[in-house]
C-alpha cells in the first residue's frame, strides 16, 4: 500500500511538472500551456478556464519544459529546449547552453512550427445561404475566405469572396473577388505593403477591376484583444466595362483592418476595406468595405452578421451595392 501511494505521488508530480508555469508579481501561480507571448499579453491555455490572456507587466517569471521559440534583441530567435524560471523579471533560456534573459526584452515567444518555426496562421471561412420562397423565389449563396499568416518580419493577407444569386431559377447576380497583400515590417509598428486586387462581375457594367498598389502602413495594436492597422497606397487601376472602353488610372487609397474581441473572446467586432480617390483618367472615388460582428459558438465555429458595401462613382458610371448577410463560419 505504501509503495502504491508513493507511485501515485510520483505520477501526480510528473503530471504537474509537464505543464508550463507562470508566476505573477502578486505571488499567484498559473499552470497550463504557453501558446504565445507578444508585446503586451501572454496567452496561457488552461484545462480549467480555456485560453487566459495575462498582462505581461504582471508576470514575474515563467518556466516551460517544452520547446519554445524565444526572440529578444541581439538573440537569434532559436528554439529553446527548455525555459526555466529565473530571478524576478528574468528567464533562463537553454539550448545547449543557458542564457539569462530579461523578460521585458523578450519580443515574442511561441510554439515553433515544423517548417517556418515562427509561423502564425489564422483565418476563417464563412458560408451564407439564403432561400426565400414567396411569389418570386430567391436563392442567394455567398462564400468568403479570409487568411492571415505571419513569420519573421513578413505578413501575408489573402481574402476571397464568391457570390451567386438566382430569382425564379434565373441567375441575376454572380461575382467574385480576390485580394492579396504582403506586409514587410520595418519596425514593430511600421510596415510597407504591396497589394493586388482583382474583381469580376458578370452583370454590372463594371465587369473587371484590377489594382496593384504599394505604400506605407502602421500597426496601431496587434494582441490577444484584437488588431488595428492602416495602410496608404498609390495604385495603378484598370476598369473593364461591358458597354464602353476600358479605363486605366492612378489612385490614392487608404486600407484598414480592424478586429476587437469582447466578453472573453465570445464576440468579435470586425471591419476591413478601402477608400480610394482617382488621380488621373477618371474623376471619381470608390469604397469597398465590410462591417460586422461574429459570435463564437465553439472554438472553431461561429455565427456572423455583416454589412458589405461596394461603391464606385465616376463621370460616366455608378456602382452602388450593399449586402446584408447572416452566415455560419469555421475558424482556425
């Protein structure tokens, strides 16, 4: 019996040691799995409270027996086999040899990925299907994809959208769009963006729109509570019309991307889009934007409500579309 009790104690101690530990300045200790630490927050995944964001200013030290990619000024950002607790305000990074690092100097800490060790990939795919049966039957289908990946100083943003609508089995709308932006961070907040956009419509007079732009951007914040960035681009644009000759012109635009989590990440406010003003070739402006709220049903499923607007004004052609949708999505 004594041998069995000793064995159980060893099992419990080893199980407790398998997790990561974070010590706070007020003396509290939290255990779980360190997922990510950025400039403001540490995200600790716990079996008792889910994902817990911790203010970095409250952390005294931490330890992890698992490999973590730790970055600090002057370091190589190598994967540390273990991270041990040090004196208050410091950690000990071990990868063949031990290095004491001031915790406030660590710029990033996360689980390494197999290929790009510092890769962070998030995204969502949303489906919106609306069937209306009345005097005139309407079938509306919309599919939207949003992806963001970041590694090192690079950030990739990919968005795609497809829409199709039938009325009494006759197609009355069909369009799709794709947008790709590559950001190169120069500092923690400032970046340079290069963006390409393509839009195709089978029913509006503006059949195709292409835009290639580049310019500076600024990341106001990017943490566990959300993100907000602006970019100002000079772009070359091409418009193809169904009933008139094509137009090409230069334009200035402002792009934005905003997310904000509320009620413990249960709700998410989001908005992304652009406002542009033509410089030559046409006299006009354009607005392409979406605003919405997303409710997290589970860790991967969500319900969203959003408003999308697509507005083009010039001397010979107006395009003004606004869509309201309720959809189900999956996230990662």
